[in-house]
C-alpha cells in the first residue's frame, strides 16, 4: 500500500495572472501559502480474485476493468497518461470538502500522480508533478483555470510563483522572517461559506474576458510585489489592507465571483474589525479568508457565528509519500 499526502492552498495575490492566456503575453506572479489541511490518496494492488480490475473510492465508488472506463476524469486521465495497467484500488479522503476554492482538484491530481509514480518505483520532482498535473487537468480533461494550484500542491510552503512568457515557472519561498509568518498565520481567519460547487463556469468566463480585464490583471500583478515588500518589512496591517484592494479588483473579473451572501459576510467582518480579505479560488463559493488584528478576532467570530471557522497553520511541504509497503 502507498499513501500520499498533499496540502491545500490559500492564494493571497496575483490569482488570474497565472492563466497562460495572460502570462504568455504579460508574465504573471502569485503569492500563496499551503496550509495544514490535506488530501490523502492510497493505492493498493488488487489480486486477480476480483471480478473488477480497478476500484476507486471517493464521493462514490467505481468498479471497472480498464482505466478508460473510469467516470472520474482526473483518475481516468492520470492512469492513462502514465500507462497504468496493473489492477489497483484507489481511495481518497480529505480534511476539507472539494470545489471550495482551496485548490483541491489540483491537490488530488498531484497526490494521485505522486502515488502512481511511487507505485512504479519512480522518484519524481515537484516540478515534474506540477507539470504533469497541468497536462492532466488543463489538456487531457480540459478544465479551465490557471497554473498556480499544481505548483502549490507539488512544492508547498509560503511561495512566490513567477509565470514567465516562455512558459517556465520560477518557484521560490517568499523572503519572510519566520516570526513574521507566525504572526501572519495568527492574524488570518478562514470561514466556510457552506457551498460546494464547480467553478468552471466562472473560470471559463474569466478566461474569455482576459483581454477586457488586462488593466485590472496588470494592477493585480503589481500587488504581488507590493505584498512581498510588506511581508519582508513586517507590515502585516498593510498586507491586510492590500487584501481588501485585491478582493475589490478580483470581483470585477467575472460575474458570479461574489454574491449577496458573500458581500454581506465580508461587510459584517469589516465592520467587526477585519482589515481585508477575499473569497478563495475562483469565487462564488467555498471559503472566506480574512485578515484581522488579534484584538478584533473574537468580535468577527461573533458577527460570523453562523459560519464554520477553520483553524489552520501554514504547511511547508508539498505532496509527500507518507506510507509505502511496496518495497
């Protein structure tokens, strides 16, 4: 048996500039962090005594005789791309629900690919995992979206990703003091909006509107440099204020990124003392990230008492094999 553990991520600045339709023209950058919430993929070779050769358990269970028969597109295309023919059982569990803006689909894909390579006895770099996950999700499955999630899941940490016009991606840890990161994690709050829904409609609209949104995206790109400077200088309140600015900009990129419920929750949090925040991922559902000083956190919890708060810390490792009995 093999088990991989892969982190989810929160994206602070630059989301949207990681779409190839934008960064191959203008360049892009993202500032993000992985958190201590994970998805787990386990693989186990099936004996020939079962009527089926492959079994996958996630929100449902599939029993098939060839990878091409899987309905789950990420499982199907990962197995086909790596030419997996050995019968196996694949199981997935996660700390948080999917389709909630935390990069969960990419964490699933990266974690599955990592486990499959281990199953084949292969060592694989984070760069290769990220690149292969992009091929599975964006090319083979055809899902819309950017390229930050795959790199976040594969590398892990508090990262700056630079997307170059030639297609390369530069990955480096954000140059932030450990004490500053500790304090930042204590000032961030995460609330569940209670909705799980695919973001593909929003992402496709955002992709088709990149030309119209060029000015806004360029402004959001400059915020990555500004946010990195603020963190390096230890100006956390300035970082929180900039989160408010990027959320204001992000809402203009596509219809559905925000809605009345999200606007009401964010307004209530700001009235209770939050300096800034944003809905994670493409928007419209999932998790609301807030920045607040310690003395304001309880007041915010009271105002958002109907929403479930998720306690988290930063995670500094990407996808890992945490159990392996295959040899």
